[in-house]
């Protein structure tokens, strides 16, 4: 099952690991720091928390985080 979930501080370490996957860093469209540290993840997540409407979500498949999606409003 696929679910969209909001960003949370408790996944910052895992989020930073995913953002350091070479294919993600090579994309470069969002000016991701390289390397993307846990501190970067916490800063990013804190900027996302509380946005209304929410613009970015994490994609989970069978309760495993796979990707991130941004919705343009």
C-alpha cells in the first residue's frame, strides 16, 4: 500500500541518508547540500512542519519510506 505522510523530526537521520543517494544528489534541481547531513535534514523538516497547505510529503510503500513528493499549489 502506498501512503503520503508529512515530514517529522524523528525521521531526520533516515531522511539525510536517503538524500545522500547518488541519484538524488545528481538531480540537483533543489540545490541539495552535498553531503546532506542530519543537521540539514532537521533544518529542512523544521521548515516544512506547519506549512498550510502542506507542500511536500514522504512516500511510503508497505510502511517503508521510499521517496519524497512536492505538490505545487
